[in-house]
């Protein structure tokens, strides 16, 4: 992390707040891991996008604690409230990304996306804080239509070489124009890349 701050001179970081790390016991929240990261960066002029929710980057995508059991959506909203209230006074938090590719049903060990529940999450966050809401979608496997309408800032993921058990390795034959045309089609000017593949996708 220090090398990222000092050697790469990074100024913008998306920080996922993993549910199974902050609420290992129901109702007891511990943000110390993430507070330490943000505190460590105070001398580097870092801006953070805080990524919150049940589904966040990295396998298996859904990161609910082991104790969750039933009513996971209701408990997700409780967790979101705690995270927002904890970090909303940080001036270097510039936006909230709610979930990660929340309507993508073809990847991860997660239930199918639920647009109505996503709207409830967005409503909750907007009621707690006025910073921009980011919603993301797959650059290759989504039209972006639903996600872009729900977001203040739309974020796409961008992967060039992928692997699955049926086809093995596959390189997307998509030019850069493919992504800009989708943004234009969805009438969305405020678009960022939230994930850009820089590591190999291994079986």
C-alpha cells in the first residue's frame, strides 16, 4: 500500500469495504483495517471512492459474513447505514460506489441481480449523504442501460482476456470505440473505468 502511494504516486483509490471483515459478529462493527489505510494516506492527498454493499470486487463477489443466514437484504441495508455514517465525515471521500456490477448474473457466487433492491440501497445512501452515487456494469456483458440510469457517475469494468471452463481463454475483439458508443447510446457523459484488467485471469 505504501508503494502504491509513494512509488506509483496514485491519487485516486477505490476502496471496497468488505462486509465479512467489518461485521464478523452481528451488530459489532470494526472499521479499523480501513481507517488505518485512510489514515496512512493523509499526507498523500488521496481521494477515495468508497465501494459499499454485499457484492464487491474479487471472487466470490458476494462477501456476506458467515452468520448472515436469512433476511440478507435487510441486513445489507443495516450495514450500509453503518458504513455511510462512519465515513461520511471524511473530506477525502468523493463518491460512494454501491455494490459492484450488481445486475450481472453471469459471474460470481451470488444470487441474481435485484434492481428494486438496488434502488432501495441508492435511496438509503442518498438520504444519508449527498455525494455522488456510482453504479458499475460489465463493459463487455452489459448494455449499461439500467445501471447508467440509476447512477450519478456510471462506472464500467474493462477486461480484455478472460477464461471460463467451456471455452478456455478468450480475447474480446472489441475496439475502444465500442465503449464510447455505448456511453453515447445511453446518453451518459459522466463515465469512468472502475476496473481495468492488469492481471492474468487464471483458471
